[in-house]
């Protein structure tokens, strides 16, 4: 297993944070939208990347009591998952699935934890400086505004199908795909290359492309630290790195004329470049749109 690429180093000129942080995870939303298999211990590390104090760590999950009474493997799988979350320090809030019948006689289940998560975040924000909402649901836009009006900095993180309004209202949005080792990469090469090392596969986005010369540059997060706003990889204190690529290394389903696009997340292998200190990106595939 690759080592986690986190750093407690504080960039020069910055001091360790005294902030109190609350994390609220909409587990069902994540699982449905690209986050299945997410490593919750990595999420916890990300939330406290600047040495902040973790005050609340809530995970909102759905549980089908009716199915659990008939399906032993389902019951075991879910209860084991909840136990793992608790081992990582999460308070697990279970929302039972309720079953309904629509006008056509079709039976459907709902276990919407949005209200519980919103109320908890608002009530508990009195003791928080920063809130991380892990969801892409646009229903939380008003919650973000309310938390900001209470004086909290609000960050959001999700993978796919993310509300554009939620991203705009957040003080910082981070695609979960970009956080080192948050969502494991199933690499053909089974060697334990640490994220960001030559030979490893990482995820990033294209921030520059030259249509006339058929090349571009990817930006990826080398490590998680307090200076996520330092996006210029030329700075020594930046946690980001740049990788050069040729259009010939793009997968066939990627149109280079649509680049650059910061919302498109790519996965690629890092190899030593012929010139310069930055690596070259090869075997580039499209993961999704954040």
C-alpha cells in the first residue's frame, strides 16, 4: 500500500492554525457519486492539514432495517463499515430507510440525511472556526451561507455530480480526486510508488494547453499541507507540481481542443522528463468532471 502523502509542515510565513474544525460527511451522496472506496482516515487528515483541532467528525449513513432482517451479508457489510468509521473517530448517524409506494404502485426507499446534517452543522458551528462539508448536493447552498454568516469558513469536497452553486458559495472547494490517496488508484503497476513519485499514477487537471504545438501542462497536488492556496508550483512552498504532456499521450476519448478545463480530472503516470525538473505525464485517462 502506498504511503499517505500528507505533510504537517507549515509553509514559511504561516503559523500553525488554532482553528477548531467540524467535518460533516454525506456518505450516501459520496457513494452514489464517485466516492465509493474513499479512505476516511485520509479525509480526517485532510481536514486537519494545518494542525487544526478536530472538534466534530460526523458521518451520515443510511441503513435498510427491512433488508438487514432478510439479508445477512448486507447487515454484516454495513455494520462492519460503520464500526470502521467509529474506529477512525467518526460519530456515525444512522438514518433508517423508509419505504413508500408511488401512484403507479412502485415501491421505493428514501433515507435522506440532509436535514440532520444541516441542523447539526448549524447548531455545532457555535464552537467551530472551519466547517468541511463532504457532499456535492446543491441543497446545502443555503447551509453554507448560514454557516458563513455565523463566522465560519466553509470548505466543501466531493467527487462527481457537484452542484455548481455549492462550489461557488464555498470558501474553498476541493475535488476528492485530487487529494493524494483519498481514493485509491488501481494501477497496473503494483509497485508501492508513493503518490507524486516517478512511476506513480496521480490525478490532476490541465491548466494550460498550446493548440498549435500540441502540448500542455497538468497540475497535481504533491502533498497536502496548509498552503493549498499556493498554486504556483514554481514556489518552493507550493504543495503543487506541474507535469508536461504531449497530446499523443492523451487517451483517444480526450479531445485536446477542449483543454484547458479545470473541471476535467485526469489520471496519469509520472515519468522523468527529457528536460527540466518537472516530470512528464503519460498514459493520460479522463476520470470525470468535478
